[in-house]
C-alpha cells in the first residue's frame, strides 16, 4: 500500500472504521513510514480534541419545560383529533390501505364510465351521419359573431392547427349551437319551421305549370328540405331537393 | 412511577442510545407498548428517560441550546405521532435517532441563516458557561468553554451531512453501520462523509492552533 492510499484511509483508520485487513496493512505501513505515522498521530490528536466536546449542562427546569411543552401539545392534539387520526385510531393500517384501494377503484370505474359514455355519443353521431363532435369545430367557430370577428384575421390560417383536443375545448366553450346536436342527434331532423310559397313556372324546371315551393327547416340550420309540387294536381309526385 | 422510571434509567444508562442491547430493549418494551396504546403516563416515562440524550444530540447537531430545545420538543411530538407504527421488535433507540436526525435536518434547513449567526450562538453559549461556572475555578471553566466553542465552530464548518455523520459516529458512539442506517445512506457514503469531516476538523484545529501560536 503506497503513502497516497494510506493517507486517504488514515482518517478512518484512527477510529477503527476500516476492515481488519485494510487496517493491518495500514498499521504495517505506519511502522516504517515516518510521514504517514506523523499524520496518523495528528489525526489521533484531532479526534481526542473532538471527543472533549461535552455538551452544556441542561438543567432540570429546561428538561421539564420540554416535557411540559410536548405533553401540552399532545393534550391539545387529542382534544381535536384530525380525520386521519380518527381513521388511524379505529382502523388498522391494512384497513386504511383497503379503503384507499376501494376509493381508487371506484374513481377509476367512474372515469371509465364517463369515457365510455362519451364514446357512445360519438359513435351515435357517426351513425346518424353527423361528423364526430371533434369535427364540428368550424361551424361552431363561425356561429358566434363576436368570436368570429375576433378570430377573423387569422382564422383561416389557424384553423388547421387546432387539434382534436382544441376543437373539443372550443366546443365546450361554445356550446349554444352544438348542444342539441350533441345530445340528441335524431332531433336534428325534426321540423323546426315549415313554409309554403307559390312560385312561377319559370323558376323551376319541373314543368310549365305554377309550382308550389314547400320549405321545411330542420332544427339544424344547415339542413333545409325543399319540395316543389304542382299547384293544381296534388296527386302528382313531387320532387324533393335540398340546399 | 418515578421509581419505575429510575429503574429503567439504571438499566439502560450504561448503554449508548444507539446500543441495541436486548436488555435495554426488553426493559422498555412494556413502556413502549403502553405508550403505543395511548397511555400518556407511559409516554411521559419515555420522555423522561430519553429527553436529556435527545437534547444533547440535538445540541451537537445544531450547535445551539435554544434550537436543541425546540428540536427535542419536535422529536417527542413526532415520536408520539408515529409511535403507533413502531414495531416493538425494532430498535427503539435507532428509530429515535432517525427522528432526531430528520428533525435537526429540518431545523437546519428552515433556519438558512444559521451560518450567519453561528458565531453569535457560540459566543452566547460561551457566555452562559462562564456565568454558570461562578462557583468553580473561573479560569479553568473559561478555558474549557473556549475549547468547547472552538469545537462547535469546527463542527459548523462541516456540511449538514458530514456533521450528522461525525456527530453520530464520534460523539454519540454509533458504529458506521448504525450511522448509515440512521441517515438512510450507504456505508460507503457515510465512511466518506466521516473521513472528510475528520480531515476538515483536523485542518480547522491546526489553523486555529497556528493562529494562537502567532498571536
């Protein structure tokens, strides 16, 4: 063992903190190396000096003060036990763990249920021919005049960058028009208003006679059903058309 | 009841706080069990048995009597709080040491300006000791107090971890394995901290001695 290695280990050697084999090798080195031996003596002196540190005498009054402080605090705590302390008093650790696990499981089930419900709504929308809720962003953005005016300058360029989460967020923020569609898609085809209007024969290509134009506005403002029917012969087949 | 406390003290006084002696553990087991069950009188016995050692260790770790008193109070409050989770087959003294080390670390962390006031604290400790020593040889007491203040200053030069390691190993007499367990570190880390702390203390002492020789 060389001097450099020994000097590193001397601080531990002087208080027997080394393994016996290492300690014996250092002891052998110290027998012939005067400088390392001198260093070891210095460390021993320093350690002896450190051991002379005696704490100040803590009188009984101070100790009583500590004890009474602790007991007073405990008495105060016992008078107003916390919820957790109450749980811990009546239930063991395993029971508390089981309760925590049960609460976590219930929470997970609720989250799963909500997630599946949302999936069901989306699939119902798709089945009804509506785009999923995430895709109804652009009409909603246009539906609110003040928001439309706010977003007008860069709306076209920004729109493609809005992800599905962003659209969902927008849909949540602007629920007025989308809510009925989202909740009950089949109602979107219900008749919201109906009007009849007589038009001249030149307006249509269905015949030379005067035609009756029938408009049915669904609850969805984007869908309107228009019929053209001959005015005098109601039995004739009418031709539906949509905007 | 005081007699019982004295008996326990006699049985365990000869042992170090960190000594996991079977006798000490078995003599305290009934008291700990009663304290665990919520018996305040038993808990009071535990306090009486350990408070001097707790406050002394806290003083060595923090270097101030006032902080040591606060820390000791906090230590016993934590003991009361977590005693229910303590298993009687564990070493109570080791468990207590862990709490002391944690509380003192928290105290030191909370009092970031400690280093600025460390010298002030040492001087104040020195003043207290000088005033206490009125009955004995004042000169000898002053020299002893100066030595003590110098060692405390030397300890103040260490990092918190080094100080905790060397206090527990060299002043409390725990083995390096026990120190590692108390501090939640590996043995090699603790040995490295102890080695570094001893080197720093030696350097500090040499510097002070050189200054004294020149002065």
